[in-house]
C-alpha cells in the first residue's frame, strides 16, 4: 500500500469514529432529569435512620 492509501484509510477511520460518537450522543433536551440531592436535615443525629 502506498502512503496516500494509508493516509486515506486513517482519515476514513477517524471520520467513521467521529460519526459514530456523535450519532450515539443523546441531545440535551431528551436526557432525563439531573440527579437531585436531598439536603440533610439540620437536626441530624449521629445514628442512621431507616
């Protein structure tokens, strides 16, 4: 294989990988809600409450 063919093969591979990455990304609007962390109560004791 010549140098030109190797460079073309590398370029095609990079384009395919980038295409796959961007096609599988979920848009921001269709994502689920972000994780919501509950604030700890002010009167929390040292023991676990179940």
